[in-house]
């Protein structure tokens, strides 16, 4: 493992955390030359994901400092390698969580690269050449074209950026649960944050009855009136939870804080499925009785493969689905991370990397 290799000759300005304090500061580093399978991207925008917060503070014990976060990246291609036929200079593109995989296993060959056991991520990963990957909190990115997607022309680049993580994270389990082709299901969304608000928009666009489950009564008006939710359950209200028992076919749990799955499982019909897509840093409680007495299933889902990610972007283009974002400048990243830790954002911070909001 090396921070850089002799092929890393391009000097880039970015923003990194240097230690577990998680404070972000300017960072100058080098990226590799554009290879035959690569595209070089001028980064325009980068979303701030809750995963970034975990990484900069080393909550999961795996951070390699200095870490340049960012895996919700949109930008414009400035250079293409000789083997790249599906992109050209000037294309509007996005890069999500994935930077490399083995390309040979059953998952890579079935467009499920995200489940390859050699998967390497856009930041805090180890690329094929042994170098550490740096993410989208930077002015420029070099990416293998197989891990790049097109951004539909009708989607604004800032509001599309979080789709590369938040969007695919909720789209994939919806597709896996046959929610794209079977309208009329009763769908629950736990948590109305960065992932949850996109999940509500998608589930409504796919023709489902959507119920938001939240600890915050104050979010009901927004959930119903602005996002189009059909129902709202305050999870700390015993009466509302009782009325909601056995009413939902599928639930997506987007919450990234520790919580018990037992009460949520009770909201599912017999044979219902709870899909966990949030990533708490401590184990969640999973009592056996709600599983056994309802023949219910709990499963997880992590982002999506590249074919599915492109499909998600195209579907969002078709339905005009974007994220609700708060645009910030790079010198506001630390403030944004502090606010994100307090859940004080509606609903995703996006960094204006190229300073386009000032143009």
C-alpha cells in the first residue's frame, strides 16, 4: 500500500481530515495520470454522506489518514483514455461509492460489483495500483470508466449528486422488492433524512402508498405536504404504532443511529420484509418474536452495482427525482459535518466544489 505511485503526477487541491478529530482542512495531493481505461473528471459538486462523518472520525476503526471523503460526485469529463468508447469530453457524469473490483467473480460478472469481496471504495480504499483512493472533496478525479455513470441532462448537477449514494442505496432494495413493476404496495420509510426523503419520492413515483415512520412529530407536515407521503407514524407514540400494526408490505430502515427493530417489525404484514440500509455504529436490537409470529424477514442492502446505478439515474431523470440539498462552500464543510451529526440538514449538504454558485 502506498499513498501514491510514480504514476501519480497530477497535483490536485482538495480537503481532508488528518486525524480522528474529524476536522477538515485543505490538502494538496497527487492523482494518477489518465490511463487507457480512465476518464478525468472536473468535479463540480460533491454531496456529504453520513458515511463521510463516520470516516473522518474513524468511528469504524478503518480510516487511513489523511482521508479525502466524498462519494456523491458530479462533474464534467475533461479527458478520456484510448479504450473508453462510452464517454467523451464534455459529458455530464457521476461517480458514486465504487472505485474498483476484481472484475472476475460472479458478482462482478452479474453487475453486482458492490458485493465483490475485493471491492474498493472511492475513498479510503486501495486501488489496483496499490495507492490509497481519495474522494470527491477535491477539484479533480481520475476514475476507471466502468465505475462512472451518466447524469441525465434534465437533472441539475448539484441536486443529482447525492443520488450516487443516497439514491442508489434506496433504489436497489426497492427494485429487489419488485416495487418498480408492482404498484399499489404499502411501503414504510423509517427516518426522513438524506436517504429517507429520496426513498419517499421514489416510492411515490413508483405508485405506492407511502408511510413515513419517524421519532419527530414536527416532520409530519413536510412528509405529507411537500414529499407526498400518505401516512405518518410517530414511532415513540404507542397508540400510533399500535394502529399501524400489520399494515405494511415492505419497510426501508434508513436510520443511522442505534435503535430496536422489534417495534418496526410489528408494522409489517405477515410475510413482510424489513430492509436495513442505514449503518449504525452499534448493533441494533432484533427480538425474535416479531420475526417468528409474523413470518417476517430482515435483510440488508448496500448501494448497488454499476448497471443498476445507471438505471437509477435514468429512472430519476424520467420522473424528475432529485435530492433536496443545501449548497455550501468548501470552507463550510466542518460546520456542515457538525450539523449533520445533529441531523440539522434538509436533507443533504452538497459542496460547491467548482464555485459555480458564485458565477
